[in-house]
C-alpha cells in the first residue's frame, strides 16, 4: 500500500469518525429535549404532593446538564405583586434554581441568537377564571457564544376561584389563588454557581412542602385587581374584574420542590 493510499484511507477514517461523532451529539440533543420535557411532567405532577418523588432519565456524554442553584447569581427571580385600589402589595418574592442542558454548536447549530420555545411561551403568568390551562413549565432553546442550550423554568398560575359572602362584614370577597413553584437544589450544591451532571442518571423532583399564605382582603376602588408577575427576565400582568363594593383576597400557594440526581 502506497503512502498516498494510506493517507487517503486515514483521511476517510477521520472524516467518517467526525460524521459519526456529530450524529451522536445531535442525537443526544434530541434525547435531552425529551428528557427535559419528561422532567417537567414529573415535577408538575409531584409539586403539590408533599414528600412525593418522580424522576426522568438522562444520558449526557457530549453536552452537560447544568443545575443553577437558587443561591447563585444566575438563579431565577420570582416576584408577584398585586395592584389594588392604587396600592401595590407584595404577595411573593423568592428565587428558584434553573435546569439547563448545554451542547457545543458543532453538534447542533441553529444560528447565533436563535431562540424558540418548545414548551410554553415567554409569558411569566398563566391567568384565568376557574380553568386556566397550560403547563407551569416553559422550555426555551437558545444559541449563543458557541453553545446551544435548553433551559427549563416554571411560571406562576393565577385564577379567580370563588366569591363568598363575609357575613361578619356584610361584603362579598373574591378569592384569587396564586400558585408558585419554587425549585431548590440539595443543600450540598448551594455554594456552586452551577453544578454539571454527566453520563447516565435519574434527575429527581421531590416535593418538600406546600404552604398557603393569605393576603388581604383588599378594597379594589377601581373595580379591578391587577397581578404583576416577574419570572427571570420576563414580566406579565393579569387584571381581574371585581364588582363595586366587593373585596379581593389572594391565597398564595408555594410548592417547594427539590431537584437532585
């Protein structure tokens, strides 16, 4: 076999390996997306069931699954305020951990600046009257600085659930329930800016507690009450119509969920 032939065979082998490697990395990305969506289902199903645990299987060799602790500067900020009668009331303020899968754009390339939601949308708030639907979770694919990442976080849900006569005060009270999912890492990971998981593992969601905090009643002079919700870098609002001479009460249900492997 001549030197030229050996060189051609070697070049072909290297090219074949590179193609196979790229295909494997791309395939891992698709599987990681499915695992993240499955984890969203698991977490939402367990969030309001104290001590319940569900998991999703991950296989990570080409990328990495990052958990950004709620104590990190990169954590998600969640804030909920009510604007009632011209006054602002803080209903909830806290931070949640973030889940993000990272892969080099040599395996998957959508173009610099790409952004697309594969679960939910940019809205920070799900709002309705006795029947608001949609996933708490929102998952977005983004590409920047040589990386493609899929990030999962959780929106706030608010619903006008009931209208009850307060016989002591002789006024009707409108009840708005506000649900917040606060995700947390294991205490041993709180000192990290982020922690990366690799290889094969089960990512678990365990409900730590469910607490309800009641705020009000407030008097909506203008005949409405508005919620201002911020999750991460996005803010959404929702206005509830309240009849004149009636009050509004907010029940904030906070589900603490630990994320760990």
